[in-house]
C-alpha cells in the first residue's frame, strides 16, 4: 500500500473518519492520480487507434470527480452494480485488427486506471448520490461524423479511391517490382506495402506524401500529374477519374485530421458507383489528330435485350486518358463499374472482369478543358463525340487489348 495511504489510514483512526469519508478519499485519490492526468495529457488516447478524429478518452472526464462519475452513470457508461461490465471499460478494451505496441501500452494503462477508479467509486455512497448536470460526456459531434472518421471507414475510402490504382503504381513503387528504381533513387520510392493498404496509408502519412494541412500540395497528387518532377512520367491529368479519386480522398482525410466536420451535412456525399481497375484494355484507333492531348472518356454499356434502349441503364466500365494525336490513338485499362449496392458490385470487387458480349461505347472528349478549371466537373452531352458497338471476349492483358475504330460521322 502506498505510504500516503498508510499515513491517511493512521490519521483516519486517530480522527475517527467515517467509512463514507474513507471510501471518498480512496476514489478521489485514484481519480486525482490516475484519471486527471489522462484528461490533461497532450498525447492522444488509445481512441486514436480506432478513430482518426472525433473521439478521445478526455471527452469522458471532467475536472470534478463527482460530476464525472454522475455523468458517466447517467450516460450508461458506468454500471454501478457490475462495475467490471461498465461500457466505458468495454470501449477502452476494444483493439483494432493490427494494434501498435505503443497504443497497446497506452490502452493497458488507461484500462487499469479506469477499472481501479470505477471499482472504488461505486463503493462511495456520496458519489452514488451525485446528480449529473444536463451536459453529457463523450463526443460532442453527431454520430454520423464520428462514424465517418472511424479508421476502418477511412481505410475503406483509401481502398476505393487510391489503392484501386495500385497496379498503375506498383512497377515503380512496390518493393516486389522496383529493384532498379531503388538502385537509382533510393528506398524512398517504395511507398507501397504489398497487399497491405493500411500499412501503405500509414507510410504515406508518416513519410509526408500526404499533406494534411494543404491536401492539394500532397506529393501523392503532384507527382503523378507532373506538377512536381516525377520519374515515372505523367500518370493522371487534373480532372480525370484517377485525379478525382485521389483528391477526393486527400481532401476528406485532411478535413477529418483537422476535425473540420461538425455536422452530418458537411460530410462528402457517398459515391453511388463502385469501380475497380481490371486487366482489360481498350484501344481506339483513327482518333482525330485535333483531339491531341485532350482528355477522352469512354463509358461502356452492356447489351440488354429486355431494355427498351437495348443497353444496360448503368455503365459496366469506364476509362479516361489523354489522346495521342500524332498516333491517332487512345488506349487505357478499363475500370469495371457497378451501382454500389448491387450484387454485381460485390462480384467486381472480388474479380473485376468484363463478361464477353456486345457493348455500346459512348465517347466523350473534354474539348473545352473544363476539367482543368473544375476538377469536380463531369463530362456529359456537351462533350459527347460519338458512339460505337463493340463485340469482344474482353481478354485481360495489355497485349490482348480490344481495339475499335473511332466513329465517323
């Protein structure tokens, strides 16, 4: 037993302190020594391992023990009859699939501190009689904002918007494939962790490739667009599909990191379409030279004999890239797409392939360079330049790409 408690016990016997006063002193001692330091710490709590922002253990503590206890009981976070089953202890105990050693130690300390305090507090008759104020403890943000910044959802967004492009980056940035690049430029080019998007995201942040203060200055965005020198050349242009996906994630990640979202209405709208890059390539030949370096987009619709139009309502694939005018050529890998909540969406996430058959290919060209001025704009009827029907087995691989002639009017 700590010396200060031994002295207090002796003093209690001498002064004839009541059991209630003794119980209050023990709980207050634990609260002062072990709980208040958590509230006053500048370091993030173990909550940060599951939440990018919006939740911190400090949110459940007040400077006054009675106010803290009463509010936690009122909010259902402390079970006075079964203290070890208190919801607050359950929350602290939760661990992610891959906990870090540092967070594991922090969580262990937090759990021990709150367990010790709660067990002492529920023995204190005065604390059990304490009344909570109208202000509740815990996150002050709407539940939608808290959930949006949960790390599993952040990772899901990273996978949907950035990791899906991994095959385009792997040759230079995956340690499985980039030995020559490492020899020339050093280990810093290996920012990808094979088959581990969570570790890749963590590295991108820690290595400074994601700028959480000014997301548009992130090297992850500037290098593939050649706004900063990039040894791999230009991989995307401002406003194309990849750029939209990268920038959408970067701006959302920065906003969450800074705690900018205060209401559900401020959250970005969910993309109602799921997409994954497959191994299917598509080529257009005889493209007018006048479209040189302009962004060309194709949308593919599958034949549907039950539909009035003869084609599917939702597109089955899409792709966009600049035209190579001198070669009268456009080619790129296809992103296989589906409505988010459809059965087909689950299938393409597991295996992004295009079924054999006939498809209507609609072609759009950004002739007015609208996307350079407004990266969130979408190509539409004003940008439509023609359509063709293509019947193919849609084999995978660059060397087996499906080719078609650009339509003539």
